[in-house]
C-alpha cells in the first residue's frame, strides 16, 4: 500500500470547552458538565482542564466531585449546542478533504495524502487547529501518522492543543515500553487476559506468538499484534459512520435498587427508548443484551439471540426482563442497560416461519393475492411496497449513541 498521511483530530474537553466558548466568564474556572446534580445518578460527563487539575474526572460521582473541589461549577448537558459545534468542526475539516470519517461527536479521521502533496502535513495540521480555535474558540489535538491506529495514538500524546507526529520506526522507543492496557483497543478485560499470558507491555504484545493469541483471543488477537507493530490498513471511510451495529440505552438508578416494581419500570422505560431509536433508524436486531452493574460496581451481562429480529418495545422488554429475572440474585442494582445488536435495515428483514408466527403470515395472504392479481393485469412492478424515510430525532439526549451522526447526512 502506498504511503498515506492520516490525521486523527480529537477535541479537548469538548463539552466543557463549548460551554466556555459560549460563556467566556467560565474560562479559567473549574467547570464540569454533569447529569442530575440533586441525585446520585448525576455523574461527570466531562470537565475542564482546570477541574481535572483538581482531581475531577469523567464518570466521577457529582457528590464526590463537589467534595473534592467545592468551587466546581456544574452545568447541565446542552446537546443541541454540542451538536451544532460538532457540525461546524466537521464543516471545517471537509473544506480540506472529502475523506473525513467522524468517529464520535468530537473526533474524526482525515486522509490528507493528496492535500499533503501541496502543503506540508505539519503546516496543514497547524492551520486546521488554528482555524477551529479562532473561528469556534475550541481547542483540539491532532495526531499525524501513516494509519488510523497510530494517528489515534498520537493525538492522545499531547493535550490540550497538541500536534504529534508518530512514525512506525519510533514505536520501540515511544510505544512499546507502555503497559498494554494503555493501547487503544485494549480494555481492562483484554489486558487481564494478556497479563495472564505474560504480556504486560505493548512491546510484549508486538513480539507475541500469534497462534497463542488467536487461541486465547480469537481473531482479535492477531489484530492486536498488528496494531502493536503499527500495522493498520483500514481506510478513512466517510460512510463508515452509517454502519450501525447496535442500538442501546442505559441508566444509573438514583439509589442502589432492590425493589422489584422499580426495576421492572426501569426495564420498560429503557425498552421504549431503545425501540424509539430503532424506529428512527428503521432498524431491527436479532440479539438482545442486558448490562447490570451492582452496588459494588461489578458488571454482568446476559444476552439472547433470536430467530427473528425485534424492534418493538414490548418484544425487547419481554426478552430483557426475562434475562434479568432468570439471573438476578437480588443484589442491589446501580445501573441497567439494554442493547439490541446484529441490526439490519427493516426493509431487508425476512422472517422464518414457525408454529408460533405462521398465523400472522396467513393473514397476509389475501393482500399478497391482491398484489398478484394487479400485477397480472397491469404488469410486474405495477404496485410496490412503500419505502419508509428515516426520520431525524432528538430522542437520544446524549452523545453516547450515534444520533449526532444524523448531522452528517446532508
């Protein structure tokens, strides 16, 4: 593959920075964007660098944050404001290249290989960074590398307002000495598995036996070895953002909960929320997964894969609630999440007949017979199934889903 020049742009403390840009009196002060500050469910979504210097971090409980930093200014999330800022950022990026791949509301990749033929990559990165800061009053960091993995790694090396170039030949010195858990794409669970295989650093991973990792981690093992060696052939794909693989929602309960009816109501509410998001995207999925976090922050998940895809709230609830009741040992629950995965466009669905659903298909027979008669009289294709247009929705009030990506469809 010919040499590429890839940028990874990551906005610095995005939500807090947007708030400071809209209200300059907040600049230089410890601020945090959080949920409901009156209840325990209020957690820090993001905080300014002034707050981070005082020990505030994302996911910290609001009460704990206020005890640690009494002068901390708490602001409620304003997602329409953040989405508008995100759209403005990506508009600037697309003025340099069409090869822009949004990854989340505040980060994305650019393939500037062609542009770099007429402008040095470092100069280009400085120009982009300066434009976003000058036009939007928002700071960002940019990683420059020959592929997406290294560009993402590089953008994390210097914050805020950093620009870092990472070359493959620099990996033994800059990357390999670090603990394997710090590598992008390696979570805590995977890191524990790797540690159990005597792989503690990224360098250990780079030189690991591929067969050993495939045996223990599957295909992901081979992929991780390639990443540790700086190998990543993934293209910057502007359309990748529309490849939704799952739709879900979760909520932190106001208190450690054991009340049956409250837990059931929460499952019903989450099922409706997930169904709404599926409806907006015109999707359905064959796997329903629940996530439970208990009072001691221990996580557990259970899933069920179905013969036919589901998208309705009552269907999702029935499966999710059954998974919960069959596995819950009455330990107090702190967080509940429901996800529908293996999703497909509803227009592509085919349903497998069974003893339990054949009756509804029989009901459709008169309609199918009518269509057949019309086509015999007026020709094949004279009547067609209507096409549903995916609608724009702000049903999701957080950026943890990919609802913001609707802003990139125009």
